[in-house]
C-alpha cells in the first residue's frame, strides 16, 4: 500500500473498482494487545477475518501512530489514517488510487508544457510593473521557482519543523550581492540547501522586499498600502489567472527536470 503525508483533494473520479472512503465514516480501530495489536469494528467487535487482518498487516501502519482509522472496505481509496508523533495527519492509500493520481498528474504535463510560453510572457509582463504590487511579487516567486527548483513552501512546516520553502523564507535566508542571489535554508526532511542565482532584475526586486518591515521575505503592498504576506496558495493560483494553464507552479519542477 502507498503512503502519504497529507490528503489529496479529489480532482478526478475514483478509479473503477475503488470506493471513495473517508475517516469521517465508521471504520476499524486499533488497540494494544500484548506485544501486538487487536482491531475492532464500528460495533466494538474484535476483527477475526483472516483476509481483513492480512490487509491491515500489509498497510504497515507505524506503531507510533495514534487515532488510527482503518477502512472497513478492501477497495477503499484511503485505507488508513492516523497521527504521527508530531500530531500530523498521515495516510495510507490504496495502490490503485496512488497509481491513478500519478498518471493523472503526468498526463497534464504536456498541456502545461504547451502553455509555458504564455506563463513566461505573463511573468515577464508582471516583473516590469512598478512598485511592490501583488502580481510583481508573485511573478518574482514563480520565476525563482522555475530557476532554482526550490519547493514553494508551507507555513505549517515552517512553524512546526523550521523547514522552509520559497514563500516561507526569512530575510536571514537570503544574501543579495549585486545581481547575485544566494538562498541558504533548511528544507523538507531537514536537508540544508544553498542555491545561487544571478539575475539583476530579480535581485532588484528581492532587495526591495528586504527593505519592507517584518522577517518574512515575500510580501506585497496592497492598494490600500497594507503589507500582505505571500503564501503557497497565492503562488499556486497565479498561473490559473492565465487562460488554459492547467497546472500550478510546482508543475515547473518535473517539467524543468525532464
């Protein structure tokens, strides 16, 4: 069975042969039993069916997980959920669901690739805007994502794990020297990153961002003069303002790597 660190939004129908399931539905629960585990159904009865127990063992649910929910259906698209030691919700997906999601994701890449020139035209246009407006800052972020392949970032991971992506970087993570930008930060899984870029126009924008109040680097000035932080949702929505761009900026990472 496949695992994941967060729930995917269901963007397509559950593949034929699978059933949509959620841990909001009644399911199986796990309890300690000596050195192992016992499992109870929604009525509190101990699960003894050999096939069901074999399926549960195949999920390899970590012992440290708490609040474990197990799908009562062998064909459920989500097979199990739980909380890890840091309290983060974790998932086990049916193999067929994971395969379908992967195929769906990469099926979109050719269409996204065809629209890259239009996206880059918008980025070029918005980089030329005056001031530190929203579109200019988002264009800067999207351009840096493409050049550096840095992850877009997640505010929860930044707060809980002190691991960073582009939108959650602080000013201390960036050094600007003329046209050169150097990003040094701890990313996902605790990996240290040092990424350098030489681009005079991007460096000029970043230098302006450094001059704004607050420790977060990426923010913009709204029409009323208020400063607004940029988050991953802002960046992911940017291409969708361009007709027929089908994929968010993280799609730039697999396209660029090809």
